[in-house]
């Protein structure tokens, strides 16, 4: 995997501007902050984000991949202000779950998610390198 950082651009903080990779593609559908039995432990944004990230990692493991193989993530949040206000705690939750691996990322505020209690939904694309 190669992080793409155009010359002269300020470094991205907490994400990559782009990633190039070759191998087996793994697409993780949008994961929300509920457990394996589809129950929410909390309505707190950071708690849900941590759980959604753990769900992404669980799906990756089914493909023989890990967080280090993620090349792209898209976050859908229902409240931009809540997301921004949570940066510090969210960063801690991210590093505890994903590590210090920062793929290309996008965050988008949406009016609502399909599951009414969901505060965030995260989808990911990973690439398992060729042998």
C-alpha cells in the first residue's frame, strides 16, 4: 500500500489524501454502533463510533484482513457538530480500535440513517496484498 501525498500539500491529519494498493479487495458494508445481536449499548456518539469500528474490524477478520489493510473509509454522521465536538475522544476510540493506520477517509453529514438510534455508520474498503 502506498499513501498518496501530492508534493507541496500540507499533511493530512488523521487520514490520507489517497492510497494506492494491489491485492484482494474487501468491501465492508456500513456498520453502525450496535452489537452482534443488533442491540445498542448507548446513544452516545463516541460509544457508537467505537462499536461501529469494532464491527468493521470483525467483518475484515472474516476475510483474513485487519485494520492495516483498510484503504478507504466513509463515515456517515447524523450531526456534524456532534462529530466535530467529539474529535479528541473519537481519535482515542479510533486508535484503540484501528491503531495508527490512517486510510483515505470521508465524513458526510446525513439527515438520518436507516436505523433510527444510529448516530454514525462506517463503511470501509480494504486490500489484502498479493502474496
